[in-house]
C-alpha cells in the first residue's frame, strides 16, 4: 500500500526518543522501585481554583462547539497579559488558542514553511522539534548551542548557517533541555539578523514563568521593530501545572493569525470552551504555583551539582530556568544512551540520554528536577556509584 511522504519523514521521530522513559514506566508497573527523572511534569497538582473554574463552566453548559480562533474571554485575557508584560498593545486579533504548545508549534510551522525551506534551530533541542519541522517538508538546520556559552544561541553561529532557503529562526527560551535563558541584548542581535535576512522568528516560551532568580526573562515580543515577523507559542502546561488540559496559544501579527485561521479550523475547529474559561482565569494573574516550582527546581539543580560535580569525572551544568539539569558523562567512556540504559537496569534510576535532544549533547544526560528532594538525593548517590564503577572498569 502507498502512504503519504509525511509518514516517511516522521519515521523514528516519535516515541522512539522516549524508549528509556517507556522502559522505566514498564518496570514501575511491574513493581520495581524506579526513580523516574525523565519527563518534565510539574511536581504539584493543578491549582484547585482552576479545576473548580473548569467544573463550573461545564455545569453552566460551556461544553458546546467553539471556533478556530478561540473563545472571546480567553483572547481578551491573553491580550491583556501580553500588553502588560511586553510593553506594547496586543489585541485578540493577535492571538489564536490551540490545544497545547505542541499543537500550536505544529500549526505555526505548517503555516510558515514547506518543501525546500529551511528552519534554523538550536542543537540541543526539545525532542519533538525535529518531527515538527520534518512534518512540513522543510529542512532542519542545526545551530550549535555551545556549553562554553551557557548553551545560548549566538549571532555568529546563526549567520554562518543562513542560506537563500532560510525562512524561520526557531528560538526556545527558556530552553529545554539546557535551562538556558537568552538575554535581551542577545535577542535584539538575533532579531537584527532576522530582519536583515527576512526571517520569521518563532519563539517557544512555555517556561517563561519558571526562570530562576538570577536571570531576567526577555522575548522577541519585547521589540516593536520585530513585531511583523515574531510569533510566540506558550501554554499553561508548565506554569500552572496543567499539562493534561492541553491549553496553549500563539501570539503574532494580525495578518499571520488571519492566515492561520483556516488551518486551525481544518485541524479541530476549536478547543473546549470550559478549558478556555479556566485558562482565562489562569493567565489573568501570576501563577499560584510557579514561584514554588522555581524555588524547588533551582534548589534541586544546586543539590545535584553539589553531589555530582567532579565525581568520577562527571560535570553538571546548572540551569537558569525550567525543570531539568544536565550531566556530562563523557569521562566515563559511555555514551549518554549507554549510561542511561545501564543506570536504569543496574540502579533503577531513569534519566533521558542527551542523544534524544540532538548532536551537541552526545555523552550527556538530562535529569528532571520534579521529584522530591529525598529522591533526587538518592538518585545522585546511585548515579555517583554507577559512574565510579565505570571509572574502576577503565
């Protein structure tokens, strides 16, 4: 039988990257005591007031069809939020709501690029980004995010990879998996480069409210001169501990939103109104749970560094935001994948191999910060013991 080319483009770019996470879940279901440090799921439940808002909305009959643009109340709330945060006016026509950041990014890229186009994207990169670009038929051009620069993208590295086929500069700040946060001057310089080469700027900012205290968040939306070419994607999944509700949005030029609307209508013709009502309440005020998560995740990242830095040659990269820390395990002689697989089997600790996030993190691990302190400490002890055994073997 014949299949559409998209199925070939996406072969191997789905769940295969998460095989260690799947293996850890299977072991847990079989009764093994696995410490799961693989995915970025918030460590607190969705705030009760949001659950109650969604429940009331359902009881009030907010369970019918919506539309491809978004519910009016949520669009107004998001417009107010971005007007206040970015220092310039945004209206409902600048915004479209979709089910989560992943769906949003899929729709946005589908509207911006096609066969023969190129998308400039930092490496390391979130595991699903490669598939998002491949689904459109465009080519992913990897821009190295170098450890010596704190994994932050540089103008020189982007400029060296721009070609006549370049169409989109895809940013992720705060960054997953590295926790890097682009500085305002760095975004300004990247924006000037995008203007010079007529590139769209797409920025995934889902971790905006999880920036640690030592760094200030900045967005390309801060710059009026970039307004005609900037699109931001976000959601309440991380900031409001509500990943299962799949409530996201994009912010961009009015003309872009107008052109995106038929695609949104073709995909699903509207998200659930009761979830929109809940999201409107969520974004109207600072998150009730983000501050606590920021403090806990920063503390756990420091704890991992304190326990593992220099042990058996391990090196820890501490994040500036988000839910993950990185560990360089190359001194053990193992790849990140080999280390993670053996660590799971021998020590019952599940982490993500760096290879799942691109070429730059070969020989690294991504470690989730979302487990309690005691489990993080125990996992560190087991990682240290495993690394020490590799040192003995060498």
